[in-house]
C-alpha cells in the first residue's frame, strides 16, 4: 500500500510541476495560481472534515505556522519553476527529504540501513547526472532561480 501511495505522490508532484510550468508560459501571476491551488485544497479538506470539525488552540497555532511555511514553499516553488528548468527544479525540491533522513540518523538514533544508504547515494548520483552540462550558474536569472529553489527546499523541509 505504501508503494502505491509513494507513486501517487510522485505522479501528483509531477502533474503539479507541469501545470505550474504551463501556467508560467501563458501568465505571470503567482498569487492567482497559488490561490487557486489553495482553494482547491481547502475545498477537499472541507468535504473530508465537514462532520468532524473541532478546534484546539495549540493545533491551530501549529496549523498557521504550517500554512505560512506552505505558502513560502508554494510561492518560491512557483518562482523557481518560472525561472528555471522543470526537470532540475523539481528534482532539487525533492531533495528536501534528505534533511529529515540525515537528522533522524544523526540525532534520533534511527538505524542506517543498507537501503537508506543506497537511497541517499542514488539521490546524490541523480543530482550529479541531471546537472552534467548545466553547471553554469552565473547569470542573475540563475541566481534568482537558485534562491527560490533554496527557499522551497527549506520550506518543504520545515513543513515535513
């Protein structure tokens, strides 16, 4: 079941990146695009929670912080996809998973298994192979792109 969920996450992440890139090619309004994405998510959440609504103040504070970080992630992700290539940008976004994995191994006494090690090595090899031939980050546009990738990377890590 988990493998199916992972594939669904990958599929919908690719769809989201593709839709963002297509939207960027026709329009340049990140607020409208991210507002529509947020409204769709809110509607789905409302349908799921319609009979189970209750409020807990500390949870609401955590939810507001989560929403703020998610907004940063959405905005900076939109800008990064606008400024740079979809394949490399999406790949770099997914690398935010490395921070909790390494943190868990170093500080939470999680076991370093052969599979985790292989996964980390494959992630690093992926970034190297995808970047071969694209190592020239010199123009101002590329620096802006890298800034927005980094912001998305950090926001995704903090949301996770």
